[in-house]
C-alpha cells in the first residue's frame, strides 16, 4: 500500500500545485459539507462568534486513479503526505482566525478511491464575523452568514457545490441551521475583480442563552424592589433617600457595564428602554419622598416653634419665682410683623446650663439659655437639635 502511495504521489508524475483538470482546460467540481458543532463563545462587542467546524470535501483527481495497479478500495493519506495531494484552497469570507486542531499533528485526513475519487476531512476552530442586530438585545436571535470561496482558482478552474444530502449539519443548544441563505453563486473577491470565483453561501441562527436574559433583566427588578422597601422607614426621610439613591446609582452602573460587552447603539434599543423604565420607577420613588418631606417638614417646624414658645414661657415664669433676678427677662412673644419670636435677656444674668420642664403631655424638654437671646429661627432649630 505504501509503495503504491509513493508511486502515485511521486513528484515526477504528480504536481500537487495544479488542479486535476487544469491541463485539459476544464474545471474541477468540488462538493462541500460543513458540520458545525456548538458555539464556543459570542462576542457582541467585536460582533463575532467562535465555533468548532468539521469540513468535508469530495472531488475527483484522475491522476490518482490506481484501478489498474491494485485492488485496494481506499488509500488513507495523513500527516505530511497530505501536502503532496492537491486540495482546494477554500477559505471563509467572514473568518477572522482559524486553526487546525490536533495535539501532535493537524486533524486532517484524505481517502483516495480506486478511480481517483478523493474525500477530504478536517477539524478546525474558527472565529467568524457576524453582523449582529442588537435592537432586541438580550432577547434577540442573530443570523450569521457563512461564505466559502476559492482564493486562487476562478470558476474556470474550480466549481464549488453544496453536497446534495445534508450540506450543513448543525448541532448545539443555541444554534440552528438557516438554509434560506444557502446557494451557489459567482462573485469577485474585491472591488477591482480579476475574475469570478465560485462561491457558497449559507447561514446559521444564534439564540441568546437564558442566563444572559436573566442577568440583564432580573437585576434592575431586584434594585427597584429594594428601592420600594424604603417606604418601610416611614417619616425617616434620610434612609429612604439614601436607599433609593443607591439603587439608582447601581442601575446606572449596571447599564454602563452592559455596553462594555456590546456595540454602542445609535438609537434606543430594547435594553435601553427597559433600563429607563426601571430608572423612572426609582426616580419616582425619590420624587415622591421629596414631595412628602416638603409637605411634612414645615408642619414639624411650626409645631416645634409653638412647643418651644410654651416651654420657654413656662420656664421663665418658674424661674421668676425661684430667682428674683429673672424678673428682668421678658416673656416670649411672637412678632407678627417679622414672623419671629423675640425676647431679651440681661447679659450679666447667671443661670444653670439647662433646666427641665415637664409639659402636660408628659414630654420632657431641656431648655438651654442660648434660646432666650437668639432671634433667628434657623439657629434656634440648630441649638434644639444639638442640645
């Protein structure tokens, strides 16, 4: 067998750089079959996908007909002998990176039939371009085109055909065959053609994994739910605003992080609309909290002023009875014109730092002497909160 193989592939009788029917000015028919096994990865940022592909080709090379020399049905060719057999120089238009797989040698195999029929099989890992429409991302389905063409031989030398039975075999959870784009055409390789080349077109359908959908959709829902729990704080507006603001910031950062993985869109896509809806929900919670705070806060201030007036007036009355020097301190009275409460205190009067007053509602208030001489409402509120 090996002697026959040496004889057939001897360089003195066989030239692997010339197509089989080149000397007779005819073309060689090559039948192609693709087997695509799953998608290794998808990259929306670069608009590409990686997959494992088995490519099989059949053609006839009459120069390797050995029916008159031996009775073997098939000769197997592998290793370095493959380079001594003419193989169509096909390539993928959308290919960005392709490598033959193999631990020791390339995963390639050629069977030579008795009448010169050749079957070629190879296993390659490839990364291909896919023009993705991300309008419905991440709930989208992409259709990627695969184009096969001969690089050096025009249609006068090599004609590519899809295999009649099962031209494209696709297996995988998130990938399907897309036969609508499958055809045979002739097209140039560039804008300035040097000839028409035989071309095969087909397509595959990529569906987004459920994990991607839940990752981008469920996270904003959880953050909106957390923002809604801020209502459980009641009238304590500080934690309500803090919690809602943190949820809004996290949604914005999550939104920005998504665009580190996909191409920026010129218009609003489905994902942008979804994120804006969640931001509006959180923004509505913050706006509602601000309105409630604006309505309730003046009432609380007015109640504090009234309670302070009563407490200080009662305090002054009791102090006058206990200390005679307090008689010079005037009772607090509201100034209706300036809407302030005024009083005067003798600077030389010495008092304790604080005095306790019990009101009718059994509330205990500590009254600092600085209240008596301060006319500004905001400063009195500040002293009230500090002391």
